[in-house]
């Protein structure tokens, strides 16, 4: 079956270097908080264009810890979107805060920044901007608003490693940013992993305390904390892959270009790259009024028919009826019914991309 994402193909394309890196960690005998993690934190922070990186156990924890380190907690409201991985909302609630939803824009699936001001109350402490599918939220007006109203900006970059906004990497704009290294992400581990990045030394310090029992010094908890560490094996794998990230993103962009060329007249609405951003196509999501028929054709052609996401967070049983929406979520609800994710990963071959195009043509 042709998969939507294919982390095994990523492993195979770097197999020799990954195997060697993993074995060298096994041999060294330091499995938690050794030099692989320290080096990766510095390398990833430098890549993103920020001063500090704090490796953690996964992307959800990265977001929760970033929010806490920015002073977000009980009684605070955090504005975000409902059209996102549930992890975004889960992290806000785990930080003790209350999520508040605004709608997305039909053009690019990301937060409608124009709605944020109307969602702000005296309790608003932060905005979580989700750079969904690999394209940046419109950060400039959002940053200006956050500064003016004294609100923290935390970027959810779990789908946007390497994406650019105004020539700078996403993750370098907010007070802090969270990345996930879940295996299918643009930079993926072979297991779980995540990182908090920031230019603010105090935020980095608080994130470091939060990831390990509140320790500034070993065995002495300054604050009450938990445990969410990135491990040496995953850091070693990420260090092998990071130097290939830009090239891999370039491959994703070429596949997107191919889809755009071939699918322009096939009755599906294609994703657009806005001016001033560099989309890194974590996912290539099309819209079609005949989405379910399209998904059927995918199945017939042995292609995975993935939907990101079939149900907005505010409609899911765990959240329904209890999350404040600052504006009607009309676009959020409309896209859930007509989106489909095409196969998209750096190792996707030309023949496979052609096969996807054939399946879409067969659905006309
Ligand atoms: C993957 C993802 C996360 C969570 O990452 P995990 O490592 O799976 O915890 C958060 N936000 C978004 C938008 C994601 O896609």
C-alpha cells in the first residue's frame, strides 16, 4: 500500500549512518542526558535561529512545558484553533489553562489572525499558533497584537520543521516554540521526541526544570516537576537526520509542484503557498466536494486515504460543548468534510506520484 507518510523509507535512506549512531550510543553506555542530547539541542536551536533548545519526551510535552515556562497556568485562557492535532488542545489543558477557539482561513487552513483580537479577554495569557501542514500562520500581525495586548505567543511547529516566514524559520518568532519528532514529522525520530526552543534564557531555564523533577541541581527540586526527557538514542538519530532536513523539504516541495502541475484541472482544490512564506508540505491536503468518492478510488488503487483531521477538536466527545469558541467555526467545520491528504514524503518516487494522480483522475 502506498502510504501517506513513510518513516521506514526515511530510515532506509539514512540506514548506515543511523545504525552506526545508535550502536555508538549503545556502546558508550550513557542513555539519558549525555552529549548526544546536548549537541542536538544546540544544533537544532542554531538551525531554527534561536539561542536555546530543551529536548523533551514528545511534542505534546514540548507544548505543555513551553506554555508553563511562559507563565501560563490555572485560570488562564489560551487562544488557538480547533482544526489541529488534538495534542495542541491537550497540551493547553495539561498546562492547567483553558483553550479558546477561533476559526481558520479557507485559503491556507491556518488560524484566522483577524479573529484573535475579538477572542481576547482579561484572562487571555497566550496564543498558540499552529503552523499546520507545513505552512506558517501569518505571524507578523499576530506578534504585533500579542505585544500590544501583553499576551505570550507560543508556536506549535510540530508540522513545520524548516518552514520560513519572512525569511526566518518558524519557531524563532514566538516567546517559545514546540517541535515534535514523532516518526512521520518532517524531522522524525525512530520513537518519540520533542524540543522547546526559545531566545529567552529564563524560559529555557524553567523548561529545563520542568522536564526533570524541577532539578537545577541533581536530586534537589527547586520547583515541583515531572519527567519528560529526550533520550540519547533518539538524539543521535536526529543528529544524523538534521543535516538532510532542508534537502528533504526541497523534495517535498518538488512533489507538491508535480501535484500542482498534474491536478490543476481535476476538480480538486489544491493547497496554496502564500507570498512571503516557505511551505514545507508536512502534508499535502486537497479539498473536494466528492472527498468520499476520492477516498474510495484511493482504496481501489491501494493508496492510503488519510484525513487530517476527520473531526475538529471542539466536536470530539472529550471536548464537545465545553470549549468556548470566540467566533463561529464555519471554515473549520466545512474543511473536515472535504479534505484528503495525498501521499507526501521525501522518498516518494515519480511513479508513485503518477499513481496518485491516476487515482484522482479515475474519480472524476
Ligand atoms: C504531532 C503534533 C503534535 C504532538 O506531537 P507528539 O510528539 O505526537 O506529542 C502537536 N501539534 C501538532 C500540530 C502535531 O501535528
